[in-house]
C-alpha cells in the first residue's frame, strides 16, 4: 500500500521558513483523518497540521526545530485499508422496482 505524505501547508503570503515544533503522535501510533499530527510555527504564530488520512504514522522525516518550507514532506502515513464501498442496495433484490 502506498504511503501518504504529510506535507507542510502553504500559509498565505508567507515566504519565511517555518519551524517544526512538535510531533503530536509517535511513529506506529494510529491517527484519524483531520486529527492534528504536528505543530509548526512562524515567529509569534503556532498552528497544528491535520492528518490528510486515517492510518498509522509510518515514518518521520523531519525533527523538532527543523526549518520547513511549504510543500516539504515531514513524514508518511500508512493509510487504513478501507472496506469496499457499499454495493448498490438494490443488488440484494430489494428496491429494484421490479414489482416482484
């Protein structure tokens, strides 16, 4: 399964390097999509970066105090294996409009 990168977001009109302040989970831990995974900062501003997918933090590529630019990859998530999408409910013979 392909790993999903954790990418530093682009912040409006910011060209200054950012700093990775803190990983909020450890390698091997599970995280849900949208849950905060790391903190980055500019002088006077700290914000959380959410996980792009649900899964397990597989690899950390950048450490605390590393300087970051938008688009840099900080780590990778091994996504959860998602169950197949529900088949059309009419496949079980109900609700097909066949009149039977």
